[in-house]
C-alpha cells in the first residue's frame, strides 16, 4: 500500500487527501480503436460536476459510461460489487459531496470492480464557482488510475477565435465547455504560446499596426511588448526552460527567418539564413532542437536544426507540409500535410521515420501527456476543434469554432 498526503493549490482547487492502493494499469491506450472499458459513475454531490466528468471521460475515448438507469442500487455498499458486476461494470466511481460556507467539497472513491478493491480515495475542495475544476481533476485521476498516464483536462488551451472583423485569443477548457477572453476582438491577435510554467502567454498583435510579439501575464492580466520594430514578427514558441522564445521575423527583402530572443535580457540571435521562408518553430522537449517550416527545397517542408541553428536536416517530403508540433514525449512530431486538396494530420519521428497519417485535419497541437492531439477541420462557420489520440483511430468533436492556432498548457490552472 502506498499512502500519502498531497496538498496542491491550483487556482481555487486544493487536492486535500489522496490514498492510492497500487492500481493495476490495464487499459492499453496504445491500441487505436481498442475496446472501451465499462465504467459506472454513481454521483452524489454539488451540481455542475457530474456532466463535466462524464464528458471528459467520453473524450478520453477509453471508457464506456454505463447509463445510470441500468444501476441496480442508488448507493454503494462497502465491499459489495456483485450489483456492479451484474451490469457489466469494470470500474466504479462513487462520489459524495456538499456545499458549505461558500465551498464545494467532493469525496470520490474509485474501485476496480473486477478485482473488488479500491484504487483511489480523494477529496476535492474549491470555492463555489470553481466546480468544473473538481470535475476535470476527478476525470484526470480516473484516467491515470487505470492507464498510468497523466490526465489532460485540468490543462487549458489557448487559441485564436475569429469574431466579426477581428481575431482574439481565448483560454478554454479542453472539453470546450468554458472559455475566457484574453485579448479583445476589435483587433487582430494571433499565434498564442504558453510559457512552460503556465503563467504567461506569448502572442502576435497588430495593435500598433505591425505584427509584434507581446507577453501576457495570466495572473496580473497585463501585457508587455517583447519583439517589435521593423518587419513582421510571427509564430512565437517558448523554450522548455522558459528562458527563450523562438520566432519568425521578416528581414530586408521580405523573407522570414527564425530568431531567438532571451526573455530576460532581450538579446536576439538569428538562427536561419535563407532567401525564402523559414517559420513556425517548435522545440524538442529537451530544448536541444527546433523543428520548423522552410521552402528552401521547393514547397514547404519540415526541417530540424540544433537550437543554435546548426545541423539543419530535412524531415518531410510531401507536397505541402506545415505546422510542426513536437510531442512532449519527444518521440513524434505532428504536422499538417496537404494532399489532393485536403489537409491530413501526420506524425513522424524526429529522425524522419515512420511517417503516417492520423486523421484528416490541420493545425495539430499536443496534449501535455503526449497521448492526444487537438486539431481543426473545416472552414468558416463549419470549422471545428477535434480531439484524437497519438495512435489515430478516429476523432471526437470538442467544439464548433472558427479558430486559429491552438496551444495546450503544460501546467494545471
């Protein structure tokens, strides 16, 4: 038995107590289209939580939620699993909670029905109004208990949304059920990128007429200019240590090159030297390499270079390859490839091997656990954000939104 006290304050959310009983990891998420494990969710507690948990578990794609109408009992009796085995449940989640003194409190217990034992017991407490945080944390804990992988729904997305004549950056839950505006829609803001600590967002804004890079502090809600001046700045990407931002900038002649800026000193370094287009940098998780897009070989293709700009190697050979996204695990680089008039999300190893299609779509972005990706399909009013796994095998709709680049925070919010 492993027992520990875990106190983590994330916004208004505090994980107060967790007891884990060496859960057997038996859900294989490496198998595309695998069998979904039947799960019974017996919820008693504050409103606004149950539906969010159910949606999160559905989006994970590895659970099959049993209809509560099939339940044989309304309350769990200690040690009695026969009623749950009868309806085919392999996992049982039981909650009890209340709202007192302005706080929502939920105690959740997770059981392996097959083995007839408790896997996890945990208490979640938030200020009233933050119930969705409990829901995301619980769904993530259920996922981790039975896969051994970190969850993803407590990590927000930042994405560009088109409204009217403008484009603004919003922060959104990965299930699409909550959002908050970061920038106003009156102007144009593009290319949001989370800092590794989840406290800042870099993005491109045209507020002064030119495309400049700003850094926004999520807590203070203040922004400051990072890169401005001559030329158009685009595609900022934080280094894994949070010290640097790689970005693309047009220079004399109008072609774009990739630069590096030290966020502490403001010192800049040019990384690429080519008369055409070099753009869309994406860091390897160890911070040693950068994937990027270049048309130096004809149409746009993916290349990889060292963080100092040396050892440039070509990665892809499609007809039109863009939007590289290096997996947090370091094992794959996702990208969008245009083939016969349609975009497809593909993945390839950093060595240029095992190139394969995951799903039709564009603008891929990895979840922090490196097991899922979000991406777009469609145009205009028909455009929507979807979720798929690193193994492919289908996709699930998150939200219909006319959006642009999306970035997934690696930290809890």
